[in-house]
């Protein structure tokens, strides 16, 4: 029994409560408290990841009640991998200056940083929970904080947040219904226990219905096409630092839960061979790639372009999950990491541009490369990675996805993945060209200059991170992802 | 077959309530009615769990000398606990939803979805009304208005 799994969600939770209390008197100190909390969580996540890479999963029985009676927190390499991403991006998001990141400096009593900590508590809880109902509670913890945080972005954001609240609640309701089906069939809620009990009842239609309900419910959380309709408005209108958190890690918690429950609990034999769930994930993912990319090309608002490109990138992850072979699953997991790094970087850049120039429309960004060379070079690296060209991280995950599609004999999917890279290139190359070779046309850009180090720092770190991931991908795949993918798909 | 339906008629109610809830959430044009639909939808799920734990001839799960320690004599308490938790979560969500509705009404003076959409997509300033509770949003909307004024 190890305390590390339970510390992961508890540290941000305590930091969140402290940040709210401190924020009542010293609003500026709330950010420092949140930063400390997230740094602590990142430390725990890295320690735990180092321990589980070569060893057995870390388990924690809450209150000393052994599972399946008690609630169990399990931290295996997959959880550790996700937890490290979440805590890392979370740390950068709370470090990002409030004026650029939230659009305002929180006044006393406005618990923006407390809510961000609560959001990260929920996300970290989802990845370490070993209990189906407990996962629902963490899903709702992060969802409620998301609704409140999105609403910070003004009138449009409040309306977007309300629509997201309706859809998100319907999604978690369907998940809960599916969990009820499982509980009344097997009599257990512990994931490992249910996985052991399911084969005896696997041919019952109740279990098929449960798998369908849970996948649809989590599909809403993950914003997989066609359940993505809440995402573009919410991510466009949320403040930049919040949008970075949402696109980089919040939707990935849904993707993690789909992987964990479909392959870890139901098993690939049921989900991929007997039921068409994996097949549908693949095709809806592919449709999401195309729709998201085409919609992104049509946008003129920078953040809206990024939001639609998130829909497309989540499609890649859906395809990787649905193909249900180890190489494609490695591609999906690696894409979770890569997309987290590049999309949070891009939203941080959008926040930096807006805070310096008050510009958010793409046509007005012409010539920005001369005014902010450092910030825009970070943008260039992230954009190249979004397109999927070496030497950036985005190339590796798409490479694995294409290999996985070919290995599964799915040529149309491979063609879609490669073809949509061209679509992505259309909108990002157009942006790069306008920013670096265009002339300054907007009067607001005349005396624009580079943002401060607190904005440049995270952007540069993430841009360098993309190059480092490209170089380190063999290690990441061999040490963490390949064993994870093999273990999840072992029954196949 | 008929017996099956008579035995499980509560599940039919659950299904009906789920459908009414989904219809309210996605077909109603009024935002407050959508929230009511969401509440009906989640309540139907609570009902499903409570009905699932019903056991004929069993008693409340508090050990009594008359029943002894045989688990078959007691109702499974876990679904009740789960639903207590889910109700608390649901109250939080309805609370956030109502708070958002209040802000939408303050900004637009209506809860009709198409009117709100029209105001938001129309003139950028149409949707903005100064309000004492509007502090955080004002800070951003001032910035946005600034950006749009130069467009």
C-alpha cells in the first residue's frame, strides 16, 4: 500500500481550498499557493511514474478497507503517464500570468485559482481511481469546475458554459446508467474485480448496453465527433489559460477513461471483437478528423481555429483507440502527450498575442513575426508539430497511428490520417506564411513588442518539449507505452 | 412475458422519465426548461438505482436479532449510498446551472435560446449591459469590445 496514488488528487485539493481562503485576503497570493500545489502534484506524479515503470502498480485502499469492498486508488504506468501530463500542464497553466491567462486579475473572493486546482484534482482523480463509481465522482468534480471556469470568459462564454453543462451532465448521466447496469449484473464496482467477474456474464445484453452507454457518455466528455458540439464554443470563449487546460488535459481524461474501461474492464475481446464499439470509435474518430480539419480551415478567429483543430486531434486519439492494436494504441497515447504539449502552447501563444495587441483575428496577425520573433518561433514549432512533420513530436504519434492502421489492414483510415495532415498544413502553413512573411497591416501592431518572460517562458518550454519528445520518443514508447498497450490488449 | 413487464414496470417509468428529460434538454427552446429537463433526466437515473436494489421480503440493512446476520435478509445498501452521492453532485450541477442562467438573464433579459443566440451573434455590444455583479465579465468584455472596435 502506497500513499502516492491518493496524494495525487489530494494535494491539488488542499491547495485549491487554501488558494480560495488566501484569495479572500491576498488575491495575488492565491496564484502562488496554486503553483506550489501543482508543483507538489507534479513531483508526486514523477516519483510515482518512476516507481511503477519497473515495478508493480501502486495501490491505496481508502480507509484500510480492502477492495472490492473498499474504494481503491491504483496507479499503474498508464495512470502515471497521464498524471504527469496533467500535473505538468496544470503547473504551467497556473503559472501563466492572470492578466493574459484569465483576461483579468482576480479580485478578492473570486476563486479562479481555487477552481483551477479543483479542476486538476478531478482530472488527477480520474486517472488514479480504481473504482467505477469513484471515477464518476471525479468526472463531475472536474466538470463542475470546468463549467465555472469557462464562464469567466464573458457573456458568450457563459452561454457556451451552460450548453456544455447540459451536454456534460447528459454524458455523465449515461456513464452512471452504464455503471448501474454493471453493478446490478456483477455486484461489484471495483475495476479489477469487475474485469474478473465480467467473462462469466459477457454475453448478456445488459453488459453490451453498459459498454455502449459508458462509451457514449465518456465520448461526450472526450468530445469525440459527433459528440463534440459543446467544444468549439466552450474552448473559443474560455480565457486562454483555461482553454489551454481544457484542450490539453481536460478532454484527455475522457479519452483515458474510454481506454481504461473499454480495454481494462470490458476487455478488447468484448469491445473490439464481439461488439462494434471499437469499430465505431475508429470511424467516428476518422470523421472527426475530417470535420474538425475542414472547420478549422474555415475559421478566422485564432482561438476558434485551435478549438476545431482540437476536435480533429481528438479524432486521431479516437482512431488510435478504436483500431485496437498495440501500435495504434501507442500512437493514441503518444498523441495524448503531444497534443497536450502543442495545444497548450498554442493557447498560451494566443493569450500572449491578445494581451499584447488585443488581436484575435487571423487576418490581422499579418507581420506579427517581426514584432514578436521569439513568441512566433514557438508558434512555428507548435504549428509544424500540429501538421506532423519531423523534427517535432507530432510526427511520431501520427507515424504510429498510420503504422497501426496499416497493421490492422485499414487502408482508408491510413489515407485519412495522412490526408488530414495536408488539411492541417493548409491552415497552419497559411498562418505561418502570414505571420512571418506578411507586412504589418494593422495599426495596433505598429508598436507591438514581445510579451514578458512569464508568457514567453511556458511557451518556450513547451516548444523545446516538442523537440525533446521527438528525440526521446523511443524511450517513452519502450519504457512506458509499449508495455501499457500490450497489457491492455493482452486478451486479443 | 407479461409477468416480466408487470414485475419491472418501474423500469418503464425510468425509461419514460429518461426520454422526457432528454426531450426537455434538447428540444425545448427555453434555457430554464432545458435545466428542468436535465433534472428529470438525472432523477430517472436515481430511480433506476433505487429500484435495482429493491428486494422482496428483505429489511433495511441494519442488523436486527430477528433477521440475524444472513445477507439475504437485508437490502443492498450500496445503491442508496451511490445515489446519495449522485444527488449531492446533481445539486452542485443544478446550482452552477442556475447561476449561469441568472447571468444569462442579467445580460440579455431573456432565457429564450434563439433570442440569446441572436443577441450574441448580432451586434457585439447588444448583449452587454452594465451590472453591479458583472465585475469579472466586464473586465474581459471591456477587452473584447476594445478588440472588436478596431476590427
